[in-house]
């Protein structure tokens, strides 16, 4: 296992591989060739072989990959073979959409507590979760063993949300707010920015029209 | 201008640079050093210099970058210095969150029409837009000059949504549905997948705990 050295670009593609592999499993496929898997994932087959090599010796020459074995091994290596308890901070439109997004819990990321600082929202039930005052972050992180914080506040409140999460002992953060946050070095932060996808499509259309 | 050859990773970072530069402009900053810009963007300064070099000769030695000039030039190069008319297909929770997300129109991506195939949703007003039957995609793409399609359907309906958009003459697609779609080669497709960010954070936490 060389999982410590997995490059970030590989981790990005693994999300696609897992999605495609789980759809294949759902359809009853047990074995798939690297070419067919590559095509289904929209990458080339040498890339997929290189990426999967980080997880050990997979694939049987002339046969292909065992779908279930591959899913299990990727999940173990990434640490997503278990449930991660998550906190969501900011119950606006995006926060509500994420709370309603069944894929989160399906993929092992269980949003256990939703925080907001708006007194009109505190106490409201959203998808069965009571909205909790952001000041109680520390208390709730301990009570529920929350590990990952998901920030969906407006941009100007993202740093304050991050401060509450860090003070409370959160281990990692996903920031959907369109602003950068400062946290101690040992806390991993990932930014979700939809717009580079829009930029990339707009740019490609522009090149196509030349 | 070498914009045809801009690597995809650079385009990904440009979204961050633009966000940070626009915040700086908003705060009244006119000139910024490459070191300060790099720090605000959470990248190293040689990376930022390399990325920005695709857009021409920027930065004045010993002075820094002119914020407004840089914003204008990046936007021109990417083709995001104008309004792109967008269609959204699938008015579920995520679709509604995107329709309410003011950043889209602020960044030049104006969602002009929202489609759904559910008869109970057709005719409903969401953020001032009337939900239109998906069968009318072709007609509306022409009527509104729609160029980019945003798919927010459940995964099993994404391909059908893509077919409608392609038949209607759409120029590019952003797919938020967790499934791959097949479209003609000349139509750029970008997939928005939140989960690789969650995987990356979970993986980093796992490494930290070793």
C-alpha cells in the first residue's frame, strides 16, 4: 500500500471510479476490463491502470478488474469504508440542498448537526435535524463526535464559521462559501467552487468558435 | 496570447485567482505583489506567476500586479467577459439552490430557463422563472439563445436531459448529476462532483491520525 503518496489528481478521479464501479455493481457486473472501465469513466486506460496501482496489484491479465474487490480496496485506502460524522454550518439555500442530498449519507458522510447564527432559523427542523445555534459548535462537536465541518455560509461569515469549528476540535473542513479561510496547518481544507467548471466550458466553447 | 494552450489545472486555479482579485478590488486594493496574491490564493508564488504568464506579460518588477488589469485580461482570455445564457434541467433541491445562488448571474452565467419533466412542477415560478416542460428544450434554446446547459436531474435522467440539450443545439454542458453522460465530441462537458473533496479531506484526516 502506497496510499500516503496518492496524488491529489488521482483522488479526484477516484471519486469518478467509485461512482462508476458502484453503478456497475448495481447493474450486476462482477468483472470489467480496464478498457471498458476507462471508457465508462471518460479517462484513458493507461491513466486508470496507473491510478489503481496505488491501491495494490489489481486486475487479472486478460480478465479485468473484480468490481467489488476494487470498490472495497479504494474505500479502505481512502478511509471512506466507515461513517464520517459531519457538521453543516449555514442553513441557507445551499445548506438546505446539501441536507436533502441523499448521496451524502449514502457515501458515508452523515450530517449530524446543522448550525446557523440566525435566531429565526434556530430551532427550525430541516430534514429531521433541528437547527442549532452556532455558539454551541464546541459542545455539539464533542457530543456527536463530529469530524468534518461543511461551511455553507455567505462568504463574509465563512471565517467565523471556520473559527468555531476549529475551536471545537473539528478535524477537516469543506468550504462551499466563495471565500478563502485561514485555519491551522494540520486541518485539511477543501474548497468547492462550481465556477471553474463553468469557466472551463465557456472557454472551450470560445475555442470551438474560433 | 497563448490561451489555446492553457492547461486544465490552470483554469481550475484561475477561478480562485478571479475570486480573490475581485475581493481585493472590492476592498479598494489596486496593486498586489505576487507573494501577497499567492498567499491570499493559498498557492505558491512561482505557480501563480507561471499561471498568469499564459495571459501575457503582467506584473511590474518590484511593484506587483495591477488588480483591475489582471481581472480584465483573465476574463477576456477565458471568454467570461460577457453574459452566457444558461438552461437548467431538473428543478429539484439542487436545481432550486442553483437558481437562488446569486453568484451565477454575478459571474456572467445567467440561467434564463428552468426545465423539468414533472407535470406538477411545470408552470411553477422559481426565483421569477417559470418551470418549462423539458420537451420544449429545442424551442427555448433558440428563443433565448441558450449556450450552456446545467443538468441537475437525478442520475438516471441525466442522459435524457443531455439528449434534449444536444438536440436543441446547446454548446456546452455542466453535469451535477452523479452519472456520466455521452455527448458528441465537440460539446464540452464538465462534471461537478462534490465527493472527491469529501474523500480528500477524509483521506487527509486518516493520514494525520497515523
